[in-house]
């Protein structure tokens, strides 16, 4: 093998190594970006779940207090009807 051929082979391998190194860096950057995006998505999902849970609690509290208000109104109405319109038996 001639030294000229070895030198060109060496240059070719060095260039190939450089290209592979650049590709590895690009892939590493892409993976890093994807992992960051995944973490952000997970955080958004957790925040959304907490919002949903909070809204569910508020909803069930509203239903509970609405039912209590209805019960109170019915009790007052019943008292009013009994007090002012007693049932008379024939």
C-alpha cells in the first residue's frame, strides 16, 4: 500500500467520523427536545387533571348546597301551608 493511498483513506475515515459525530450530536439534540416536550406535556396533563378535580369538587359542592336550599325551601313552604291553610276534616 502506498502512503498516498493510506493518507487519502485516512482523510476519508476522518471525514466519515466527523459526519457521524455531527449526526450523533443532532440526534442527541432531537432526543433532548423530545424529552423536554414530553415533560411539558406531562406537566400540562397534570395541571389539567388538577383543574378537572377542582371543578368536580366545586360542582358537587354546588349540587349539595342546592339540595340543602331546596330542602330548606320545602320545609318553609310546608310550615307556611300548615300554619295558614290547616287541613279541615269534615
